[in-house]
């Protein structure tokens, strides 16, 4: 909530508490979307109030390495996947919301040549 757009449109709001986290699918074939309800504190030091906002969150999945030609110990990184709750049999991540916590079983898959 510290982005320029949020601060400008909401008067400098600060995160207070996570209220609810929902997963939403528009159809059986659609992507899983994450909806977050949270409490924020908005206003100035003299006058402030709390409100509940709802956000549609999209995970960042198109990260590009700046130097993909780097060779380390004779290997070049080709692909990197980070997630939680990996099901080895089907090789899919079951944490559709892509929310990481200290209790999650985090997995990093590295592919190189």
C-alpha cells in the first residue's frame, strides 16, 4: 500500500490487518484469482480513520533475468520456478494463491544447461 498510486488516491494509507483471503475462479477453465480484504489506516497524523478495502491480486510471473547468458561453474540458468505445496506426482504447485508463509513447504526448481 505504499505505491504512489495508492498513496495519492487513498490519502497515504497504511496496512493494518489482513481480514480475509479468497480464491476465485470465473469458470472451470479460468485462472485462479486472489482477492484480499484488508484493513487500512488512512489520513494525516491529526485526522485518520480505518477502512476495509478489497484488492484483486495478480502474482508476478513474468520476471525476466537481466543477464541470461551468465555462466556459473559451467552452467547457464534456463528456468527458475518458485512456489509452495509442490505435488511431485503431477509436478504442479497446489498453492494457487501464491501466498508464501513461514509454515509453507517452499520449493525452488532450477533448470540449467
